[in-house]
C-alpha cells in the first residue's frame, strides 16, 4: 500500500485498535488540541504527565473534556522520566513531547537505565504531502542529527526504510541527495552518497532501492532524469530523500511547507517506541498527523491481520 495523502493515513489509523500515548509535560495548548482531535478520530488514549492543575487549565480553555483520561502528576523536570517509563513498561505504546525542551526530553528517552535505547541511532523522519506529488514523501534527517558521518547516515537511512516497511511500503526507493549526480572529490557529500549506495548493493543497508548521489530534481522528476539522461531505479520515483546534513534537510523541509504549501508530520525513529517530537511552531494539525504516523508505525501496516488496505482506499 502506498499512501497518497494524509487523509488516507487518518483513515488507515482509525481502522486499528487505539494505542496509549504518553505525553510528557502535557500542559501545552497545541498538543492538547491534537490529542483532542485524535480522540475524536478514535485512534489514541492519552495518558497525560505533568502538572494536573496546568493541564486542566489549558484543557478548560480549549473545551477539552478530560473525563476518563489518566493524568500522572509530575513536576516539569520529572515529567519526561515518568512519561518515558510508562512506555518502557509497555503501559503506553507511543511517546510524545509536550511543553518541555527537546534536549531534556531526548535525554530522558536515551537514559541508559530506564530509557528507550535500542542501540540504534535516533533520527528524525519528516513526512510531507506535496501538491503535484502522487504520494507522501519522506525526508531524513532534517531535525535531529546535525552533521552525521557516513556510519550514522547508514543507520539514518535504515531507520527510514524500516519505517516505510511498517507503513506497508515493501520496497521503498531512497535518493541520497547531493547538488548533482557526479562523484567529485571536491564535494565530499557526493563521495558519501556513492558509498551509501554501495552499502545497499552489498547488503549493509537492506529492504530498499538506494541510489546516489542524485540531485533533487532527478530524485522526484522523471522528466528531469530523462532530459539529463540519468538512468536510475530511483530517478523520478523517490519515496525517501536522505539529505547530507541538518541544514539541507531543514531548508528543504521548510521550503516544502512555506513555499509549496505542503503538509508535514514527523517522528523520531530508532527508539524502543515511536516518538513524536513536535516543534513549538507546528500546528495542531501537524501534531495530529505525526501522532497518526507514529501509531501506524507501532502497529505495523504490513501485518494484514490487523490492517486491511481496502479500508484505506475504499
């Protein structure tokens, strides 16, 4: 199944059993608005961690009835630990950041004693619905790893591939982005892109077609590839864009959102459970869509006894 838009994502996740979402420092208006909508859609059961009085105050302001919702009292510093432990203990299945600094939140996620470490590199995956593109587009890593080396990029790439598998994309196509397709020693990014492509050929990266270096136009436009005479199994068909560094990912992602009017959702991969790490600037809608993706990833859409593709497309 290949998702074309976020409406299909929401339709898909609504067909699955609800998951408990542990929310650290939940006294955030946009986060609670997203949770309110997710409950109305019927795919989450929030477990709110933080100051009960503040959570209730914000919920009152947005007309969010908290009846039946569990609230775990914790101060601002202790809430991330409590929220993570709820997931670690499998009381909740998805973790979400509320009104807390990202570094503090991630420190709890990575705690060696009670965190959600798996031995994998944590990476951010952004998912975009873009006008004119016939399916959702994945971009990594424009939100977490600043200047990943070759080994880290290998893991970031595999994280994105595994996520695509959990959404039912059996053989995603990965474009390792650069400014052009020519391998040039003066452009180290092109050398790394070539090496990542070779890793996939050797089986060090599995479950996808990976090619690079590829320029953005070649990755997403068959016409551009044909015009330049580029032959690649990924050209014009990329599902996943692997960017060279956080600056490239951040700029490309915000260009999609602000210039092209694209919709964005995102999740952090590599932990023991999907992690929703929204930006303060994200809208309630973006947070809702991120929750939906995290829940789908947790269920594993390729598990056909839990999910029926016709429910999405029907």
